[in-house]
C-alpha cells in the first residue's frame, strides 16, 4: 500500500469515527429530551412520569415506530461508546500527559462503560424484552457494598464521589469551555450567547441530579440501608413527592434535562470532532 493510500485509509477511519460520534451525541439527545419532557409532564400533572434513562427508553418504545427508533438509538449509543473509547485510549483532542490527563481518560472510559449498559437496554427494549429498573439496580449495588467490610464507608465514599461529579458539572457549566469546541460562527453573537447559556443550564441541571443521587447514597451509608439509595429516577421522584419548593425544583431540573438534550443535539451538529489521522 502506498503512503497516499495509507493516509486515505486512516482518513476513512477518522471519518467513520466522526460519523459515529455524531450519531452518539444525537442518541443521547433523544434520551435526555425524552427524560426531561416526561419529568416536566409529571411536575405539571400532564400525564408524564419521573423516570431514569431506562424509563425514557421504555417511553420511546411505546410510541408509534418506537422500536425502530430504539434500534437507531442503540446504534447511536454504540457509536458514542466507540468515540469514548477512542478518547480514553488515544485522547486525540489533548496533548497533555499529566495527572489531569489520566483522570480525563478514566472518565471517558467509565462513561463508555455506563452507556454500554444503556445501549444494551435500548436494544433489549427494541426487541420487545424487558429491562431491569434503574432503582432496583442502584439498591442492589448499594446492598452489595454494604455487605463488604467497611461497607458503610464504601457507600459513603461512592456518594461523595458522585457529588464530586455533580460539582464537576457545575464547574463545566460555569467555565463553558465546551464553547471552544462548537462551530457556531454562522450564528449571530446574540444567538451564540443564547445557545451557550442553554447548554450551561443543561449541564448544571445534570450536576444537580448527580448531587442529589450522591446525597441519597450518603444517606444510605449513614442508615446502613440500601433502600435509601436512588438513581436518576429516584432523585426526580423525591423532588416530585416533596414540598412545593421541591416541585418547583423538579420543574427547573426537568427543563434543565431538556436543555441538556438540546446541548447533546448541538454537540451532534456543531461539535469539532478531532481524531488521529
């Protein structure tokens, strides 16, 4: 193979990675838009429900042509997983090799693993099979940790780490470094600011959800009770069932999840995706 042919082959692989990455961001957009809309409907007593990502997939499956859409979503999530693995092992968008580089790569790897489970759930639902509820899964993992030596400390540490992830999302929302990776030059300055603000709102809302989940894990650790653990579904349910203030927080959080879905859609369309070529 000549050098030009070899370069072309590498370019073709890079193109496929770009396409799959964009499909992945688009699949995430569908999931979070569904999740946020369902939560808004529940908060406003319009027939929706507070649920997690798996519940949002189940709601998609119940729609006309929902199973076809789920096949597309599962394929898109597989593309997102591939992109996360490329980021984890090659990190093509960064040149640093310090401790922050290790943390970033590990976050990409864990993200890929997490969305692997969601892609599998989407595929199961598309095939007409049932999936395990996210709430029972969270309780199961908490129960397993509590059975280990120093189990309460393990669950409490996990809760603190999840809260840390939530605060990292707040940091991302405030700094808005994602702006540098978006090709928004075709829009007016006012429109660009609006898009960025909407994305910041979505990222902050996800940070709030992580913080609530982490808080419930710490509560489970203190009480040595796995049933206190919550997933996204449980966190939103807790807001729904709380005081009037909690209801308003639920509405804002649900709107933020819709905004996060829009942020994923913006990523799918306008993100600069750089790969090794």
